[in-house]
C-alpha cells in the first residue's frame, strides 16, 4: 500500500507520519528530503550561490534556510526557481525509495501533493487539517511569525480544497491522544481494506 500524506502548513503532517512509522510503516517526508539536499548537495549549493550569492550561506558554509524563506515566500519568481531546482530531486528520491521496496507499506508526506498533481502516484491520499488559530499557536511556539505562516499559506491550495480532494481526513484540532486515536483507527481501516 502506498499512502500519500498532505495537509496545510503546521497541521500535524510530521506528527501523523511518526505515528504511521510507529505502526511499522516505512515513511518519507518531503521537507526532510529537502533539508538533506540543502545541507549536503554540492551542485545545489553551487546553483543557490550563483543565483543569490554568499549572503544565503552562514560562515560555516551551511545554507541559511531562514534567509532563503525570506526571499522565496515574498517573490513568486524566486520560489518557482527554487521549486524547479529541488522538486525533481525530491521526487526522484521518494520514487526510487518506494520502487526499491515495493512489498512494504509506505507513507510519503508531500505538502504540495495536490498543487503539483502527485496524487495519482498513490493508492490513496490522507489530509491532516487543523483550524488556523491552532496552527498559529503551534507554529509560533516553533519560532515562525504569524506573517511567515500566512505567506506560506498563500502559496498553497486552500485547506478546504485539500480536504475535498483527499480520500481520508484527519482532524488535528485537539490533543495528541485525539490525533493518535484517529490515526490508529485510519491505519486499521486502510490495512483491513
Ligand atoms: C524555503 C525553505 C528553505 C524554508 O525552510 P523551513 O525550514 O523554514 O521550512 P520547511 O522546509 O520545514 O517547510 C515547512 C512548511 O513550509 C511550507 N512550504 C515549504 N515549501 C513550500 C512551497 N514551495 N510552497 C508552499 N509552501 C511551502 C510547507 O507547509 C512545509 O511543510 C524550504 O521550505 C524550501 O526549500 N522550500 C522549497 C522546496 C519545497 O517546495 N518544499 C516543499 C516540499 S517538496
Ligand atoms: N495535537 C497536537 N497537540 C499539540 N501539539 C501538536 C499537535 N499536533 C502537532 N503538534 C505540534 O505542532 C507543531 C506542528 O506539527 P507538525 O510538525 O507535525 O506539522 P507539519 O504539518 O508537519 O508542519 P510543517 O508544515 O511545518 O511541515 C509541532 O511542533 C508539533 O509537535
């Protein structure tokens, strides 16, 4: 079984992915694949340096993600350039990983699943949804400002539409136990199907 996981910013995608992992599923998260590429891919570093110069790197040579976020989430053209650089690498990574172990149950988290029309690569798609005020509280606790959250949201399909397009919806509006109960029930339902 290949399940795609999506949802709005800060809605709890990574938390749900961990719950699938605890239930024995193989899981991959696009944001983590991006982070690995940004920290270790020399060709990507060269492309970033050529486009934006040294100022998006810190003194130890690491990419400054916050500086990149400042650039791309305020400028559609720059975001589109970055996506064209990274998305083919991300897609290749998860596609090859899944192909290498087709017998396992896989959960692949892709925030931009519907925006990039990737849903057909999966047997079914699960969307995690949380109300905006709950998201804001959780993301501010993680160091994002309200403005940063809103700018990213504006670059995504509205959550209502993602909910409409998904096969299953997990509502993450309560505590972790509420989330875990729903996720476990869904896993049982998927595995029993
Ligand atoms: C700009 C970057 C460096 C900011 O890093 P940061 O650590 O602040 O955020 P992180 O990568 O963990 O993403 C957090 C959330 O931001 C949102 N987000 C990230 N990229 C995008 C995007 N291209 N469009 C809309 N929302 C996005 C998603 O909801 C995501 O879950 C990074 O997000 C990035 O490189 N984005 C471009 C690649 C991309 O599209 N990634 C999305 C999954 S493939
Ligand atoms: N039900 C919950 N109760 C309390 N905290 C939660 C709950 N669900 C998620 N969180 C916390 O909210 C934050 C966002 O959750 P998580 O990272 O899983 O979301 P995400 O959708 O993967 O976010 P992003 O869009 O940044 O990738 C995290 O700090 C997480 O620990």
